[in-house]
């Protein structure tokens, strides 16, 4: 059965997807297996979008979601959730016409746009990444630039 937008399926945490739970002490004669009261023996829970968002926040991964749905991945550097397509678009836009870096080419793993640009800048300064703009300024050039700025500001 395909899920419709707003429906998410999780493994039942009460019975760990088994559908049955053990009640009573294991060695006791009263010990028995009963149908899980949470999922009624299905082993799975169907929840709506809001409940699913809470469960994902708790670190649980849905088994299934609507076909349009994608798992929101947190950025591996800052752990903020971000949209990969948006991160790519904003990264490409930020460097278009300057270093001409493309997210798909220079970003080693998927991360948010802020982290991706910090990472790319750091690798450029280290000489690992080439830029259409040319090499990073040398230490002397940086000093010279500061001197020029300093003079302008009357330092
Ligand atoms: Zn259950
Ligand atoms: Zn990030």
C-alpha cells in the first residue's frame, strides 16, 4: 500500500517491530506473549506528518514515507538540518563569476551551504583547491593589503 502525503510508517518501538510483546517474568508460568497494544500486532505504526517530525527529531528513521518525501539529513559539520538542493544552489550562486566553484565538483561530502563554503575557502587557502580567481593571497600580500587599509583609515 503506497503512503499518501502526510503518512509515515515507523517500526513500533513498543515491540521493536515484532507485533507481540512478552509480559510477565520470563521463567514464570504467567509469562506470555500478547499482541502489542501500540501497533495491534502490525509491528508498524502509521503516523501523521507532525508526529513523524517529532519521531525523526528523536533520532528515529521512518520505514516508509510518502513518495515525495526525502529524509532530511543534518549537515555533518554543524548538525543543522538543511536542504541539499538549496545548499547546492546557494553555493553555486555564491561563487559564480569569482572562483567558479561548483558544489558538485568541489564539495567532498554533502553539507550545508555555509559549511561547504567555509570548507572550500579553507582548502583554497591551504592550496588544495584551485580557484578561477587565482591562488590565495600570500602572507605578504595579506600584510600589504592590511597596510593599505590601515593607511586609508589613518592607523
Ligand atoms: Zn508494537
Ligand atoms: Zn553545516
